[in-house]
């Protein structure tokens, strides 16, 4: 009956332009997908097979996977080390001090003593276990005086060369899936699992089935990757990919730079996904090799691999989107929300605070040649992004940098790199919503209280839509400006 229900919708177009290409294919004798009866595997399955010592794995298998990197930050790091010490003993050593990455980023620029103590604990743990990669911050009054401090963990992982094709990365943050943009198996885990990894370098996981999303066609100049992932989440819902791998392919994805690919993979968890993944190519290799000399071995989905679901879009026919309060799958066309008055705009986070995000917003401000009508907060994800905002001349903008254009448009001065208001945080967090305001944001979640006040309303959007909305004071389709 379940197979019949799935196949009943085979090949039908959705209300928003998606074509569901195939449902799960089952062989009469075994009831398994082709990838379960043969050797063909998806990219996710091949990565996990390579790290589990087996020649093949299939969805549903419980396997021990070796871990290439473990990341933890100031929110979860103290708990992770606490569990490790409790279970393995005070004198135990971490399994590999060069495969653990500690990145303070969430509650950094605040006077809150508990938040600051968390960073102190990370510092103590880094010294105790001789952790090679600890991106410390000591002088909070001037982030530029801290050369080791990087900023938001997910973007910093990529920029510091920790994201490599074919590897397994776990992190104590749900948006660790960001690294799937590099053809890496990357997913979030809790403190208990992370504590176990600290002691053993491995983890027991279940192999997820894979959904494939083909994004074909030429991207219109008013769309960005954020619009595409909002389209997908709106199509399948916040539970539509629960414990599934989401594989993205097609000409539109292949034409993206790494910043845009990270935007796509970053938000798979908003659909319940276990991980997201994009096949590595020359764009990937150029990015990775510029940041690390460590070897890596990319893997690719086999031609005969099977997917539990297959979706296809012609991106040239899509329009700018927002996710209206209070869920990332509450998909609406930006032009359908033109009567929504807003109080502020926020451009930042691991999802929307990368170099490409700021350059895109700046281009729109430059073309519009207007001033913003609401406070517009800018929070670069990392020190590198902050420097790009101030130093990179934007093509077609008269040699101006993003910072110069933001200043002319009346935006706030770009803040110190961190997660800032994306996660709410202590009351003195930069740009936190301490009042029940309406915000257009390039962040990843819009649940009640996510950016501070529990009655605040957050419209998730691309940097183009966020910038256009700042100029109008209403939710605005970027084509309108």
C-alpha cells in the first residue's frame, strides 16, 4: 500500500514547480532498493562505507564510522568535555588532538559571565589536551587583535581547510551539515555522542537513505541559493527529509561558488535532513587546495544508485521567496508579502553572512542608489568575511567595496564576526530582538524567540530580498527595486 501511494504521484508537478521524478523502486523478491541488492551506492553511502571498513553499506545499516574531524564550540564544548572526562576518566586523552577543532563563536561579545566562562573552559580544555586547532578569543574589545579568533564555526571550518571531500565530520551544532557542500559527510551530534568521539574517534550511526534534488537551468539575476533551499524546504516540509541524506545536483548547482553551495547544504536540517551533500568538482578542489595541503579522496554517486525520492526544478522559472513566521517551511513568494511592514533587516549568520551574501546585498544597494528605511544590521560570519567586506572592490560598482556601499545606504557598521542575534543570546547581544519587532533576515530559523523576543516575527530571505526590503521598509521582491 505504501509503495502504491508513493507511485501514485510519480511524475506529477507540484503546485510550486517541482517535478517528483521517482518514488522508491522496489524489487518484487527482496523488497529492497537497487542499491541494496547490488553494489551501486550514493555519495553518502560511499563515504560511510569507506570509513566503516566495509565494501558496501545500505540505508538502515547500523555501522561504526571513523571520524575525520570533530568540531565543538562555546555552547556545547564544556558539556562535551565534561561527559568525556566523566566516562573516560580525568587522566584519559582525546583520541587525536589534531582532529578536534574548538571554535568559540556563539556567545562571544557579551558581558554575560556564564557565556564568558564557557570560553574559559574551552581554553582550559585546549591546554589540558593540547588541542591543535583552538581558535581562541581573549580580547573581546577588539576582535581584530585576536588573530586566532575566526568567527562562526561552520564558515570558519571551511575557510581553515577542515572541510574536505570524502571525509566524515561531526559537530555539536545542527548546522554542521554546512560542510556537505564539499562532498563531505557532515552532521550535528549531541554532547554525549561528541564526548564518545573524543575518547574513541568513532561513532555508531544508521546509514540514511538519500533524496536527490536536481536544480537545472540558468539562475535569474534576482535569485540566490537561499531562494532555492527555501523552495525545497517549502516543498517537502520541515519533516520531509527526517533522517535522510539530501543530495543536490544539476547545472544550477554546478555553476555556484562554494559560498552559495554552503547556503544550500546549511539548511538541510531545517527539513529534518541528516546531512546534505554536493558532488565535489574543480570549484571544490580549487577552494580546498587553497586552504590545506592535506590529501583527500573525493567520492561520487554511482550511476546505478537508487534514491528514496527524486525532485527536479527548472530554476529559471522560480521567483524570490521568503519563509514567513514561524517555520522555515512556511514558504511564500516575496511579492505576496508586500503589505508586511518591517522594523529591521539582519544580514549575517553561517547561512547568510558569507562574502557572497554581503557582495550580493551591496550590489543591490548600489544599483538602487537609495537609503535604507529601517535599521539594517550587518554581521560578517568570520574575520575573513569582515576583511572582504572592507577590501574587495565589487565589479560593476565603480570600484567601491561593500563597506562603502553599506555606509552610503545608511546601514549599521559591520559588527564583529560571530553568531550574534541569529541565536538570540544574552540581552546585550548585537542586534538581538529585545522587542516584538518584524525582521527580514538571512539566517536559517524563524521559530518564536529564535532571535530574541518570543513575539518577534522573522521572515527568512536571501540577501537580495533582505536588501530590497531594507530599502522599502516592507517585505520586498528584489525585482521591485
